């Protein structure tokens, strides 16, 4: 992990789950609205993919690079503590964390202020992602939608693998069973899974992610079920701008854009059904 350009006194090392609470606090201060119980699922996918920079034992910087199989990784939590910025801590931590990806293509969801820096590091724009927030209107019909049960998990994992650039069984096993996370599924008349969504508690609003669906009708029914789960509380979800039916759907519900990021990759990714992504899982892990 040595780096000749590392600022004096900075020690970069892998973080433990209990270390990461300070980083989620920084993320909350930035307005990212992190989930309250995300950490266990994040670390379940790649326990060695989380890095902290410290000065005199105090955390000052963070980056995660979580590996999904042999070909893909995802970068998130690129943060430097306010008051410690401008000293090179973030870049040094970035370099150490990025080495964890090896030769894998790396994806990220970058905030506007950092997108030029990501381009200089070899990332290329795939699409913009817009965060929509507000209260989902209740009273909609949700035929074919119900709460997921453990017997659904294998079908959910198979469906999920068609909607993202890599299989992620370790992450999903935790994400679907984390306390407070509520998963709904929709089946067609033939019993085939046609979509699923997860609602979870977060710092400022409830968060939806993922919301994957075959069609806009499937997504609409899942949204109706989520409205019942949310019980009048505000929700937020991140929608790829390139999925026009997804954007139209949330705008039709009266949700308003509040935040923008850019999905970027360093290279090619496995083909996936982007038209089914009505809401990304999480900006931190893809």
C-alpha cells in the first residue's frame, strides 16, 4: 500500500465495519442520506474493500472499492473530513483503494463536483442519475405484489443478475435480510418474477433501492406497494436519466429531483437490462 506521493503522517489501511460509522456520518453531512443499516450488507460483499486514511489515529479520508467477481468493482464513499481537505489525503486514499480492484473495470456514481477529476482518472460517462424525493401517492393498485419471503430469494438473485453488471449473492443475502429493509416482489400470471424493490430507513427519508421491473406497469405496481409500506413518509430513489419511462413514472407521482450524480466506468461492463432499472440499488455500491 506504500505510495511515494502520500502526505506526511497519513496512514491508509483497511477499515472494519465498526470504523465505518464515522464515514456514514460524513456522508450524512454531505446530504447523501445514507441508509441506517447499510454497513453489514456492504461489508458482506467484500470485507477488504473499505479504506480509511488516518492522521495521528484520527480518520480524515475514506474510499471503498468493492469487488464483484473477477471482472467488476465499484467505488464509493470518496470523502475527506471537513477541515482536512486540501492536503492530498483523499487522493492518496483513492490510490490505495483503487489498487484493490486490480484489473477489474471499476464503476462509480460521482457527484457533480468530482466528475472532472474522475475523467482524469480514466472514468467515462455512462449516464446521469437523478435522485427523486417526495411522498408516494397512496391508494394505487398493486396486483401481483406482496412482501418477499425467504423462498423468493433465489428468484430475486437470478432476476437481479440480469439488471446489474455482476452477480452479487453475498451482498443480496444481507441486503434482503437486514433489519428494517422491506422487500416487495411482483409476479406475472404465469408465476414468473417480473420485478422487485427494497425500501429501507435512512437518515433523512426512506430510501428505495433497487427497483427493478420488466415494464412500467410492473414498476407502477411496485411503487404502489412501497407507498403502503412508507405510510405517508417521504422516500428517495435514484433513477437513471436514460430510462425515460422510469423518469416519467416518478415525475407523474409528484416526486421532485433533488440530487444528481453520474454513472461512470473505467472500461466495458457485462451487458445488463438497463431498461429494467427503475431505481438503482445504492450510489455507494452500485
